[in-house]
């Protein structure tokens, strides 16, 4: 995220050059300044002890930044071979596998035609959030679409970051 934010706030780059570092759909949905604000918001939320739930638009931005990083890493691996990171030899990274593991909400990846073809009952049963429609259809977000909510952390411990003993991160405590 830091590299993405640096790219967006670097005044030596033109808007086109800065936005070309991101997928075209983000450039159609956000201005450079808007995307910089959203990435900064994600970065700041990551630095505090409060746990925030990203919106569908935030997930889309995170996935794009991750996918770009994975693509760049894989290009380096293809050209120069695996990289040593500490005691690990890191080869090609499978972006789809990473998103399957770390993104528990991937509704924003759904094809717009398939999503729009679903009736209201099917969407309710699949528990889509309110922001899915806009993100899936690559619509410009309303400012409220970029408001992250605080995630309840009752029963969580925070000495070394938020976690709950015996639970995978993050899981909401069931009431």
C-alpha cells in the first residue's frame, strides 16, 4: 500500500502515469486524488488498534494493489529466478490462491452481468452487502461508499495486534 500511495502522491508523475499503475477500472471509478484518499484511509486504518471493516470499494482497491504487486514479483521471478526472503526462497505467487486465503469477501470479483441477472431474493440469500452493486458495476463511489465501519472487537486481545485466542483472524465474535 505504501508504494501505491507514494505513486499517487508523487507530484513528479502526471495523472496518467500515476493512474496507469492501477487497473483501468480503478481509473474509471476514481480520480487520482480520490484514489489517493482511499488508499491513505486504508493505510491509516491498518496502523491503528481499532479494527475497521473495509467496504466493497476498499476490497477492490486492495485486490488491485495486491494483484499489481504479485504481477511485478512474478515478472522478476520469471526473469531472475526466485527471491530469498529471510530463510524462504520465494518463487511465483498465485494471486487467485492468495485471494482465496486472505480475502473472505470477494463479491466485488463477480461478473457484472451475472450479478445484475440475479433477482432480489437470490442476492438476499447470498448476503451481498449494499456496496456490491456499485463495485461490481464499476460505478464511481459515493463518499458514503468509502466509509469504513468499526468492527466489534469484544473478546479480542491487542497486545500484539488484534486476535482472539483459538480463532483465525479476523472473526467476529458471535452473540
